C-alpha cells in the first residue's frame, strides 16, 4: 500500500498518487467529513445490477457524486430516483485512482420532492388537461419516409448514432440536419426555430428531435412549455429520442411518437430497405404462385365446363343420336342380309325339291300329260270314253285332240 513519507511531504514535488493519498487521508480524518450529513436533490440516479446505487446530489449552486453500496442500499425503505430530495449520511473521501472525491453513503432518508420534479408534474398536468397528449390528435408516422429532418446538437453522440442506424437500414433516405443546442437556456428557442424551419420544407416527411442521456437538469430544456406547444402545432410528425429509456420529458408526451433512444428513433423513422426488398420478393413469389394456381384452377374449370357443354350441346346430342342410328342401320342391314341369305337358301332348297317333284320334268323324257277339258289328268283308260276331247301336254306345248277309244286285241 502506498504511504506518504515525511520526506516526500516536505519536498517541492509530489506524485499524483501521493497527492491523492494525502487528500484522502486528510478528508477521512476530518471530524466533520468522517460522518457528514448532506441534503440535496438526486439526479442521474443509476440502480446498478450489482445492487450498488450511483447518483449525484445537487442543489442550486453545486453537485457532488455519491455512492451507496449494496449492503446499505438494501436497507432503504424506498427506491431512489431523480427529483427526490434526500438527506444522506456518510463519509467524504476521494477515489485515489481518479482523484475524484465523493460521498460514501451509509444511510438515506427522504426530505421531500425536488422543485424540478414539482414543476415537471404541474406542467404535465396542465398540458394533459388541454389535450396536448391526446392520442387521437397525434399525427401518423409515415411508413416509408424518404426525407427526414433531424434537430439535435451537431457534435453530440445522438447525431452519430442516428446517421449510423440510417445508413445501415437505408442508404437512399435523405437526412436534413438542423443544428441546435439541446441543453441550457437557449435550447428551447433554438429547437422551436428548427421545427419552424423544417415545417417550411415541403419535402420533409417527418422530424426527429434527439439528444443523448444526461441528468434531469441536462434534459430540462425539453420540459419547456413553449417547446411543447411548438411540437403539438407542427404540421410534420415529430419523433422524439431523448436520453435513455428511463428518461421521460414533456416533449416525449406531446410528440407524435416517443422512442427510447436516438438510435431507436432512427430505427422507427427509417424503413429497412433490405427487409422491404426481401418482403417484396416474398410477396412477388407468393403472388406468382397464387396467380399460377388460380390460372390452373380456372383452366380446369373451363375444361370441365367445356366438356360439360360439349356433352350437353345439340350438336353433341345429334352426333350421339346419329351414331346410334348408324349402329342400328348397320345392325338392320346385317340382319336383312342374313335374312335374305337364309330365305334364299330356303327358296333354292324348295326350288330344288319342286323341280325334283315337278311332273312337268318327265315331259323332257318324252312323256306327255293328258287332261280332260276340265283340266283333270287322265291317268287311266277307264277315265276315257269312246270319244273324247282331250288336251295333251308336251314339253314344248299343248295340243287339243279328239280320240276314239278302241279295245286292244290281246
């Protein structure tokens, strides 16, 4: 451990660490500063995840950093936050590595609500009653803004963050920067002037009002009533990105949309062209698939209806009946031919039989047929009279004869 020697103390030159050690020992051995009781208003309060609490204690003319370690912090019956007036008890010492002196608090109790917090609540209540925070009166944030106005400090980290996020999301978006103070007495009037100037630009789609984090007094210019009314009256939609996520100002309440940080304000205001292109490609693919599906479906329906039409059309019915008639015609023709052939065979057979039994056929052999005038065939001499008129049929004709019957001598 570094110790300050008598020789070094009385020499003309001290090292930095020796100086810090000397001041530390002096402060910690002071009877008043060993257990000092200090009152002031909390600002820039950080509740660290380790359990320690880091904050600034201030009044109208000064400020001092304070720390309360986990063991003492867990004994508190309230949660410290900006704007609360407290009385802390602890020792005043110096952090030797940085030379920064601070109060190491052992206890803390409320003294009352800070003046800035009271002013903030009164203005908030007043403007809320007038309808400046009404959601129905807020302007719609354009989804695809091409020209964005930025009101912020030209040298602050907020501007750097906004430009970085914008270039990562969309290089085609134009940023018009209006430099303005974002802290101090002149800040509200400069910001109001910036809102007026950017409203006169027809191409501006929206305005981002941004500032990095800070203590409540650093952000106090955004709690100005005139600024709040200028934001409300702006024809262009305004997105605020002031401080950190836990910081809320009057400007945030009256703006059209509040972002947690300047980077988040850029993310909200600048559409991601890569996501948009990917989305458009997916939409194109889905639309193409749907169109092809619908065309295929409609084509099937057309084919079905055409088939149904063809099936039920007069021409189709005529053709169908014509086919049936042709089939019946072929069947009837076939049956007629078969019947004709069958009957022809029967006729030929009957003709053959008739020829076989036709008595006229014997005439070809030299025989004749004798008939009486009545046409009766004379088949026996007994049928003849002594004198008779007869007909004799030869193969080549008929002859009428008169015969006289004589007995043959035996």
